[in-house]
C-alpha cells in the first residue's frame, strides 16, 4: 500500500499565497477606514429607461416645405443660442401648484389675440397637464445677460397641454398677417425640441405677441431652414401660415408660453387665448 508524500515546496507556495491574500484584505480595509471620500462612479444624469418605454425619437427627415420672408429692421442683437428672449432653455422654469383649467381674468381683450387651440389639428381645448413659472432675465449681467433669481409675474407663465405622442402640431392661430401670402408668424428661434415665434416681422419679441413651444419634435426641414437663415445673418427667417405643421409631439404634453410685448402672460386666460371656450 503506497503512501502520499507531502511536498515541502507545495506547502511553502500555499503559505505565500495565503499571506498575499491576507495583505490584500488588510490593505482594502485600511483604505476604506482612512479614505473619507472613496472614488465612486458618477451618478447618471437621467433615470434609466423603463423597459418597454423607449425614449421618443424625433423624425430625422421631413417632406414639408417652408419659406423665408424678409425681417423688418435689424437682426437680433445677441447670438440666438445665448439670447434670453429667444432660447427659453437659458431661463429655465419651476413647477407651481395652480389651477389646471381655464381661468377668467378681468381687463382689456384683444379681438385678434393668438388662439392656442390652433396648435392642434382638431382645434380642441386640451387638458392642462402642468403649470410652471419662467425665470426672468437680467440683461445687465454680462455681455448677453444671465438668468435672474426672480420669476415672471404671472401665476403661470408656462403651461403643459396634453398631446398624443407623434401627433402633428401647429401654433396659436391669428387673423392678422405679417407678410403677403397670409403668413402669420416669424420663426425667431428653432432647436430640436423648442421654437420661438413672433407675430411680427421684427427679430425680437418686444413689439407684439410671441409664442414659445417647448418639448416637441421640431420638423427637420424647418429646423434646417432656420439654421441656414441664422448662419446667413438673419435678414430672412422662416414664416408660417395658420395650420402649418411645425413639428410633432414627443411626449404626453407640449409646453407653451405666450408673451405680449415681451411680458409673459398667463396661458390659461379664457378671454385672451381661449375665446369662446
């Protein structure tokens, strides 16, 4: 009957491995005990997608055709991306608790104020899904101004309107034309998910009504035309007629803000933006 002989070399090797493992464990414990700020992976900017609900993808192409019209006066006095009256994303906004329905406000009524029902092909009065207040802009801060800590005066200055994902969207309709051919609005700013429109041919929101649309898919051809016009000096900008499709809904709501001579108004006002509703 044979016996298994123990190998001294194997035994020494096992001791070495065990010692190394113990040293590694002690080192790890020491690092955790002495390092009050251990290196951790950065937190994600967005929450992970829920399975079965992929992020909406805006259509990358379009067959729609848009036209340019001449701007009346000088072009915008700040780069569009840095302009606090054109790019609403610069200002930001905060949610507020307010009535999510039409409200009655006393005062003068313009018989041709933009009608927000025109945003929808069926002219409906949508459910109001959220209420927000936009931050003011401080033009004395830096070269292009900066966001103010103060909010706009209206109780609600940015309103969520219920949409069906991918439904076509237009803008608040109006009778008065700004240029021959029945054009109603001038596109002052366009990005993938936002638009700023003026109801004049001036490259500013100051002299008349203006409309901000947020959280939508801007039509690819309209966006391309605007960007080219902006690169060319803004002497001409895209214009739209009542009912023209300017994009599609990318979620269950689109955000809208209405301005009159630069002032943010309350988009829930029945007598102004929802007459007869």
